[in-house]
């Protein structure tokens, strides 16, 4: 019956085409609604929206709580769709928490067939569902005014119909969010459709427990995104109205739809329709040819036309791959649950869910033990890639520019797989240079000299314990790297694992071992030492290939084939049973200490601008934790820093003094007019007090008769060298270099510099590494003297058969290459020519000579 007071609800909608399907109005129980007189009409809306919708000059006749309006009936705004026989609570006001007063009128139009919230509200409140729209988005035949019209095209017709019936308050356009197809960007419509469901909502607790049993990387995806979604889990819509796909195996009676039968195997189907042909195809249209009489009535059982959601197929993978349960029982039990799976972040509601849901429904427990969640690859500026932005990267172009392995290595080592990462071509190139180029160059160095020396691995190679200290150190470090990489991979920390391997290759294998061992690979008179060097480097390269194969499969395989003639992918991953000697952790600690001192020592040389080729007399060193360095390792330190002696001290107290530098920017606001007094007191702090301050202990000063404790930024503690030494300290290590030079040290430095320049000229002249030469060096007297004193060393290092030393001259004859160079502020002319084979080298030195 009409409302005797003539009241009307003001309802806002952006989809006029859904108004014919309206069966309810939703208000929030805790909002206040008002009945107002507006231009002669009684209107009801949320009080908070009154001003925005009707303005300020409106008389409020009555106020209601939303809870009071619940159950109020109202007239249908448009009766162009027939009402169903079962009306339930149709066309009444209901209370819903999703209603707000942020926009609109605070009253929401409910059409259960066209929205997820609307559908859920309709189910809760027994609202009828009107769906006058077909799957093509057209109003069905029999709909007044708009039959056969596309829904959006029907908007103006329906608005006009509302106006003609006096039910249109206002019409206009508004900018608002609306769902669009992610692929073609067409507007979407929500529509309720009949479907087959799996009742996964009844197994929520079991699914949550199975999800918690798996290890997620990162953990917050399992606990948050996946876990929270499972807490609100709804039934799984299994069917799809498509042609291609796995046919839904349910047959339904054409007389009585409640008569249905699920078929679980070919055997069950054959029991119903007779023997199946050998070439039986279980897909559409062939499967739909199989029918049988209903056991309950006179109807015919026909297969339901739907196919199964493709995600159900994907979630069935653990079973389908073994044809379980029909066969493959042992294989299934051996492989289930999976050790780990990995996929993109979006698969929390895709494959991750379908695996979990099916395993839970089957009572199999969690289907996977570990989940690695891959995040998005962004552009170089950190923006999500999209065609509309024009910032997408063609993978084939990227592979063409850098190679597949370089991209893999960059993506793995730049950050964890579950972290969004930028695709930066410059960063890819740099990552490739540091690892792949270093690995390639190290292998080429090995192959070049192994071929030149005709070496191949054999039982004649010395056992690890019989090799040099440097060899034993590398093998020990190799064992450590294998253990660390394997441990990190077992913990699914891929980035940490391969950063460890990358650092080993670039810093320890190439920059330390190969550089230190280079003279042993060519012209080594000690055959056992040469074989030890080759075998050690061969073992290291082979192990690196085995470790890196999962990430850089092409490069690793190419290098491994060159080393062994076998594919790396047919070998066991290292670490389970190593064929190398165990680790020597004492040796590793000693070499680590030496490398730390070398780094500090080189920094001191740079500070005083003395190149490493120039020998120096003495280094004072401090190492932490009481590490004792044996003589063999100490020789490495002396050679690396090119110093004659190294003296170890218990502490750096005698090498440096501490001085306080006040920070006026911090002291000013703190002490005001007494800032200079505070600064003077700070400068007067003793070394013991400064040591305590650096250690974080409380230190105070007296300023103007009061005691003030110093803060962490009140001053800087500077180190100042004593006795003319150049000192650097870091991490408990201290290196103090004496930069004093005498004539003997200068002469040796000149000889070393000459060797370096001659080697460059050899390379620029295109000589092979095995070519011997005639050499001429022409310069002033002190250069002649240095060359004469270190003649054997120079000839040995440069493969010079003859060495001519003379005064400075502008031109020389009889040489293939001549170059003028500057050495110690002197102009020196060096000249060389290739010497035919057969003549012995003059003064060939051993590998222990200075290099």
C-alpha cells in the first residue's frame, strides 16, 4: 500500500540498467537518517549526506536510526521485469555494514544478480534474484522497454522511464572507479550465473592448518595474503561455460535435475554405456555422445555441458602426472608432498590455492613443503611495466643484448625472488661482468696454459695434502663455499647462496689465487708444482660450474664441457660427498687476515702515492683475535704489499695517536655561549678517554663548573700516525707502512716498473705468450745500474734471450717495436724483437724471483 505520508528513499546508483532488478535497499544500522521536506516532497536519506545532496536550507521532519528502518517495505521503482513467485523479503530495507556515508545518499540499491555484495546480502536477507540479462549482456526477451538491448545502451531508456513514473530525483554524470578487463580494458559487468561448486568453505580450518604447515618465502605471504584470504574462503566455482577443457564428469537427468551421477573413471563410464573404444576421446564433443536411462525415472542421463575450471586441472598435477590413483601409487607416495614449488605472487589465488584446496579435499594434507613466491620485475625506475606506459622490455631483445644466463644471474643475485626488482640493463651488464666475464676469463687462462703445457687431469697430479699452501687454501675455501651454497639453497635463500659464489669467483679464485699463482702455469721447471696448480684450478672451475649450473645453465655447461668433456647437468650437485680434502680453517683465517692487511696496506700506498711495484722496507701490523700467521702465509703478505719485513704488534697503541675534533654544529645548541669552553675541554681529552668514547662508554667534560656527558655526535675521534708511518685501521686490523725509500729500494722499483712496461709492449706488439725476445733498454745511469743489478729477473719475466743496456738514445735499429716510456722521472727507450725458436733464454729466473 502507498505510504500515507508520501515518503520516498533517495538512492544513488551508477548503473541504471540494474534498477529493474532491484529487490532491496541497504542502510547502515548505526547511521542516522532524516525525513525532510524538499520542494514539496518527503525524502529520506543519511543525515551526513543531507548537505551534499539537498543543500543546507532543508527542514528536517524526523530522524531515524538505520536499525529502525530495517524491514520497511517500499514500492518497486520500475516494474519492467516480472516479479518471481517466491518474493521472500523482496523490496524491503535491510541493514548491511558495507553501507557508508562517504558518498551517494547513505542508501544502497541492492540487485542480487549484479554484484558480489548484493548477492551475499540477498542470500542473508532472502531477497529474490531477478536476472533479465543474458550472457551477452543483452536484456532478455519479455523485458519491457529494453528487450534485446545491451545493458549500457539501455541506461537512457530506463532513466527516461524512471522520470516518466516520477521516480527520478536527479540524473547526471560522475567520475568513479569501475572494473575493466585487464586484457582488453573493456568495462565489465558483474552477473550471477549458475555454476557447480566445491564446498571448500566447509574445510576452512583444514586448509588453514595445511597452509601453516608449509614454509613460505617470504613468510608474510603465507601468513598474510594467503592466510587471510583462506580465512574468508568461499566455495570454489568449479565449472566454466566453455567448449574446450576437461568435461565436468557429471550426468544429469533431463526429466528431474536432482537425479545426477558423478563418474570417476573410464571403468565407471564403461559400466554405464558399455565398452569404450580403444581410441576413446574423453573430451567434447565425443564425451557428450554417451547417455543412459535414468535409474530413478523415465528420463535420460546426459552430461552437464560445462567444463572444469582450468585451475582444477593445474591443482590436480601431483596426481595426474602419475595417473594416480589408477596406477603409479609408489611414485606418487615418493613425490608427494612436493619439496617446493615456485610461482608468481598472483598465484596465491591460482595455483597455490588449487593445489592446497584439492589436497585438503582429498585428505592428503599440505601438497607442498616450501613455497617460493616470485614478485614482479619493474622497469629501471621502479615502475610496473605496462604497454600503456611504454616501459615494457621484450625478453628476446634482452636475451639478445645480454644473454639468458646474464639475466638469470642478475635476477637471482640482485635481490631475493620475493622482492620486486628493477630491470636495469646497466646493472645486468655489471653483474655479468663481475661473475660471468670473470669465470670466462679464468677458464680461458686455464685452457690457454693447459694447452700450452699439454696438461690434463690424471693420477700423476699431486694429492691435495701435497700441494702448495695457496692450493690447499683454495681447496679449503672451495669446501667452505660448497657447504655455504648448499646450506643456503636448502634454506631457499637463493640470493645469499649465489652472492657467496660470485664473491668467491671474483675475489678469491680470480683476484687472489689465479693472480698469485700465474707464474706457476707457464715455464715452471717444477713439474709437480705446475701439475698441482693446474689440478687445483681445474677442480675449482669444475666445482664452480656444478654450483652455478641451476642459475647459469648455458655458461656452466659450456665451461664444464671444456674442462671434462661432459655435460654439467648430468653430474651430481656437489657437497653431499666431497672428493676434496677437508677444510683447514686455521689456514683460511690466516689468509683472511693477510687479505685484510693487504687491503689496508694498499690504501696506505695510495695515500702517499707509492705504487705497489716500488718495494718498501717495513710494515707494522695488528690482527685481531690472536690469529698467528705462519711464515708461508706471511710471505704472501710481503709479496702482495712488496715490503721486505713485517712486524706484528699486540696493539696499535704505538702506531697511532688519537685526537678529538669538536663538532660545533652539535655543540652550539647544546652549550650556547660556553661552546668554545666545551670544545677546549674536548680537545683536552686523554687517549684513554677517547678510546672509551669510541667504544661507546660514557665520557664527561667539565664546562663552567658543571659536568656534561658527551653525546655520540659531539666530536669525531681522528687517528694520527706516529713516527712518519702511514696507518690505516678497520675491523680490528691495522697496517702501518714506512714509506721511506733508499737507493736499493728505488733500483728494484725501477726494475719492476721496466718489466711492466716491457710486458705491455709485448702484448701491444702481438707476441704470443711463448715467444722469446731480444730486448734493449736505453736510459740514464741510474736506470742502467738498476737493469744491470736485476738483469736476470728482467730477462726471466719478459722471456728475453738477449738484453742490451746502453745510454739514452733517440732511435735504435734491428728491433720490431720501440717505445719511449717514463720511469722515475727518467726518459727510457725500450725495444724488442721476436727471437726465433731454438736459442736458450739468457738468465731465466725461477718463479720465486720478485714479480
